[in-house]
């Protein structure tokens, strides 16, 4: 579904060039939920913008559903970190969720159905006529997620969507993403700086190195399919994976020589 | 070429292009001299005029009206704004009156002022002060209303008297708003100065433009209009420059914006 | 009870001022400041008498029509050009200095010129109003278009909102608070220009009428004219505020919400 090969992105700043991404190669198969994690400043958002067609890569290819990305591909929904600024403040919640569907030229009845279902799925069935600025941060992000869900996308990209939300709300939203993914089976790429979140959510975790950025490690998460905030995070396996990824990131930042070997598992893929 | 210098080059190109158009189009379309003379005719008429004492007297007259009216309006507007804004009862009681008087176009007073002052400089002054006063007053009221109550209470706790509080809490908060008010008032004052000269006939640039037009000197009229435009531009740029210096310490968050 | 007190506070000063005016001028012998009672007395005759031939119809309505026409054209021009210029940084850099010069010209200054070019009829007055009103609208539209939130713009791109839909649903709406500010400034300027153009050279209209009264020393009538002009300004301002509140309700709400954070 998502195929990134040799992705490279160089910015021209005032008097120097910044190589945000050097060489990224990984893929996401249909129906997978993959998390991308990396040290701060490693270009996670740049990667996501290249995938979403908002930025043109300097080199390499990005394929979505087998076709190269030259602009925002149809059938892709994006959820941004700044929920407050990605919702249209002059429209109500329901109108916000409905807007992309109107663009898709869907008939009225179908739109109403999709909006109602999506709002119910994120737990906002009773707030269709509220305005975004009347809602709390967590609820606003739910609206953004509902908008993505109602769009019935083939691919969903999420750029650190819960970074600006408080911890308890974050836990609820993480479970919301898992349940939506389980229900709809939409291919999802989730970018985050939170290691615990990446491991809790993902079937696979792609660990990025520090700048100049390459794929440091591509790790399969062999936790049980049913995840629970309390139980799953208490599993010893969770802690092992967490420690391993954390050590990898520290290694990427140049603070440690090599990550301890993960007992019992051979990590899939790696740099290069 | 960096973004900024590219912008400057494009800007210059725009002005140059416009000047070329203004020179070429009237000639190519053979427009009569009293409709749109070419730029060269306008410039030469203006250059000739600028050699006369009349011209500079007119500029001085307009400038004097404008400056005097502005100073009076700003002083009165800030004083009234601070007093009304700081006393809650006054604010509530005067709110409806201010809202009613504010939109009254100052030109409504023209006939009255003509009767009272004729074509003396005083008539223009009344119009200018009236129009500019409201701009300053309204912005000052916004500014006073924006004072952080916590800062006010803190000052009280530390024993700041009324005057000290006005000086250290209220005035710094109100400054950006007052600056905006002065900027708007400066522009309005110029408009009213020209208006008075045009409609009442008080001495000044407006009156010169009317005289040039009725005398058939269209190129000169265009030139004088350009001069008023430059006047306005200098005023605008000047006020903004002063604003930036005085408000160096402040992040601009104001009531009115842009134009 | 609170409502009564509020109501009282709103009306108190205006009522007091009117009363002071009434009584202070009651015994006035001054030529220029007749008793308010006399002014009120001549009001109906001056403006309403004559039905279809009343000044209301022959002067006020044409003035309003010219204002409406000029204002509408200025809005269309200003927003249209503003959208174009605001969306293209190159175009903006190219035109900005020239536009700033035009904007700085005090609109009354062009009245004599337009009289020479377009006579003293409706066309001249409409042109004057257009020339004066277009700049605040245009410049504010440019500022509003530039200030569209980049995250919102990215979101719109991702969901395939491009072209005319983008202008209508994203750019115009997002810039509307700024555009409305420009339109508000333009309205008060338009009223002034309407009156000036009529005072300077006209054969009918509100401004013309008031100046005629002054020239023929019909002082109480002149005062009624001043009052009518004042009322016009107030009514238009209130009307504008009403429409603004409907259109920008979301903006007020958003600002309130942010203030309390």
C-alpha cells in the first residue's frame, strides 16, 4: 500500500542546505498499523508531508497504492498534530466532518450517514452542531479523526496527533485508534515521538536515526493483538521492546554504542 | 537573490512599469490634455509650480491644519479615553452616547462651521479635530479595557496610588492601542483637511487642486493630487516608524489592523 | 431590576444631553443656534412634506442609491483584486508600492478631477465613492488572504479541496474577519465621500441640500439636515454591525474561547 524507496529531502535554508532525510526505505502492507518513531528533529514530519504529497522529495520515490505521489493522493486522510488549526472554525463539528465528503461529490443521504457513523465511532454523537472552539483539545482531535474516518480512506496518516493532548485523554485516543483500525482495517501510518505509544499501538515500529536520517530499525511488535492500557503495558515483553527501542534511539543520537540484543526475536529489516 | 531584495526589485519594477504606462497610454490613445496628460506633462507642471511661493504656502497651510488638529485630537482623545476607561460607571453611562456620536460623519458639520468661521483656518480645524478625536478615543478605550486585572490588583497590593497605577500599568497596556489610534487619526485628519479646503475653500493643497482644475490646468491638478498622495505616504510611514521605535518592547496585538 | 438599571444607564446621558440642548437653546436669539424646539418643528415640512416630491425621495434616496452603488462596486473590485494579489507573492511585491501611493491619496483630493472628467452627475459621485472605498477593502483582503493558516491550507489540500471550492470555502471564509474590517472602514469613508461630492458639485442629494440651506441662511432647516446626516451615519453603522455579527459569529466565539485559555 505504502512504498518508500530511497526517500531523500533536502531543504535550502538561508545560507546552508539542510538534509532532513537522507535515505528512507520501508513499506507498509495493506491493513497494517505501523508506527514511526525517532529522536526529535529527525524529520518525522517531513517524512509524513512527503507521503501526503504536501512536499516533493529531492530524491527517491514514494508510492501509494502502487502509484507515485505527485500531490495529495485521493483516498488518503491525514490527521495533523495541531487539531485546533486543522478544523475550520466557521463550521460546526458535523459540517467539518462532512466537508471532504462534499468534495467527493457523495449524495446527501450517504454523507449524513457517514458523518453520523463517524461521530458515533469517536464518541461525539451528541455534539454535531457545536463549534470546534467550544470543545476541549481531546474532543477537537476526535473531530479530526472522525473527519478522517468518514472519508473512508485507503490510507490514514497521523502526525503526532496526541502530542498536544493531556496524558489521560491520550490513552483514550490511543484506544480509539486501535478500535477504528480493528473495525475498518484501514492501512495506518502513525508518527510519534512517544516510544510507549508507538509500541502500544503498532504492529511494527520503524525507528528513525538522527539527522541525516535513515531507517535505523524496522521492528515487529509481537504483543497480543488485543491491547489494553493496563495489561499490555504491564507485560514484560512490553518492557523489553520499550527498552530496546529507547536504547536504539539513544544510539541514534550518539549517546550509546549499541543496543542490547533483544532476547528471543530477530528484528526484521534494518538500515540499508 | 534573497527574498527581500527580490521583493524590493519587483516593487521598483512595478513603480517603473506604472510610470511607463502613465507616460505611454495617454500619448498612444491621444487623450486630450484635460482628461489624462502624460506623466512628463504632469511632472513639468508640478516642477513649475514648486518654484512658486503659493505652492509652499499651501503645503504649509495644509500641514499646519493637519498637525494642529491632530495634536488637539490626540490630547483630548487620550485624556478622555483614560478617564472614561478607568471609571466603570462613566464607561457604562457614556457608551451609548459614544456609539451614537461616533458614526456621525464630520462633514455633517461643514455648513455650521462655514457659518461660524467662514473660510478661516479655524473652520478646517473644527472638522479635523472632531473626526480625529473619535479614532483616538475609541482606540484608547480599547486599550484601557485591555488592562490585565491581575496586574492592576498586584499594583494595588504594592501600594501604588491611582496616578502611579495609570503610569505603570494602564499606560503601557494602552500604548499600542493609542498608537493605532494616532495612526488612524493622522490619516483621517489629512482627509478632513483636504475636504475642508475643497468644500469650504480654506487655504491649502485642496483648495489649490480645485483652483487648478477650474482654471483648466489639469496636469497641475494631477500633480498636486500626487503631492497629497506623497504627503499621506510620508505621514503613514512616519507614524509607523515612530510606532515601531516607541513600541519596540511590545508584541503587536491590536484592535484595528492592516489598512 | 438589573435590567432597568442597565436600560437607565444606556439612556441617561443621551436624554440629559438632549434636555440640556432643548432648554439651553429655548430662549436663544442667536442666528446660528436656534431653539431645538424650532428645529424639531420644521423637521416634517423640510423632509417629509410633499410625499413623492418630498426631500426624502428627491434627495435622500438618490444619495443612498449612489452610496450603495459605489460601495458595492468597491467591494467587488476590492475583494476580487485582493484575492488575486494576496494569492501571489510576486504580484503582491510588484503592485504593493503603487497601491500604497494610491491608497495614500486623500480621496477628496480627486473630486475636482472627477468633476472635470465625469460631470456633476451620478457617475462622478459613484466614481468618487469607488475610488475612496476600494483601498481599505483591497488592502485588508490582501492581508487576510496572506494570513490563511498553513495547517488549515494543508488540510484542505489533503482532502482535495482545490480551485474555486478552495477560494470559496477556505480563503474567503478565513479572510472574512479582515475583509469585514476593511468594509467597515470603507463604509464610513463612503458616507463622507458621498456628502463631499454632493457639497462640491451637484444638483441634488443630501449634501447638496444641506449646503443649500446654509447658503440661503435657512438655519433651522440646515440643522435638520445635519441631524439627518448624523442619523444616516448611525443607522448604517448599526446595520453593518448587525450583519457583521451574523457573518462573523464564529470569529467572536473563537476569540472569546482563546481569551479564556
